[in-house]
C-alpha cells in the first residue's frame, strides 16, 4: 500500500474516531455519512460534557464561545472529504439546523476547528431527550454548488 493511501486511511480513521466518540454514537440513517456531488460528509454528535472534561485553557474548551453548561448540550461535528481523492475539505462554509422531528429547531454556523492538524466544523446545540433529531446540513464549497443533506440522529 503506498504511503499516501496509508496516511489517508489513518486520517479518515482519526477523523471518524474524533467525530463519533465513545459515549454517544451518531446514528444518521444507520451510516453517519453521506456522499453528495463527490463530497463525503461525516456527522458526529458528542455530549458537551466530554469537552467540559478538558483542563481550563485547553483550546477545545474555548471553542464556539466556551462549552455550554446545560446537561442536554451536544457538540455537532461535520468532517468533509473529496470522495475520489479522500483529501480533506477545509475551505467550506457549513451550517446546520438541529430540531426534533416536526419542529423548526435552531440553525447555526458550524465553525471550523483544527483538531490533530485537520479541519472539522462544529458547534453546540441543545438536544433534549433521546430523539430522533433532524440535522439539516448545508455545505458551501468555493466553486461548487451548495450541498444540502439531512441526517437523523438518536442518542444511544
């Protein structure tokens, strides 16, 4: 296996482990990802309490204006890759709307975050109960048409 492919596989596995986490796994229509217009879109949802565990001053504890204190706060994360080359896409503008099914929910920009030298997009959302939650994601990549996808998530 060429070194580039090995690095790519390691990068994807690292991104997935960061996105999914061990306490709560995203179950978005059973896959946690979509492929649209040659873009791999991975979804991760982790409790904000996992981020609160970082020591004071840790970069992740300061992102998105600080970790919210509520028990039902979750960190919604999106990672983007070129579906053919598996290169990470880091220059996109990403937004999400999180709602309980049938309700309007709350929309926010997902801010770019650098984790382990790679860019992921995220923000905090209140997600009360077990779900299902509808997560509508909009991805705007320079030079491409806007991509819109919908995930369904249930806490496990």
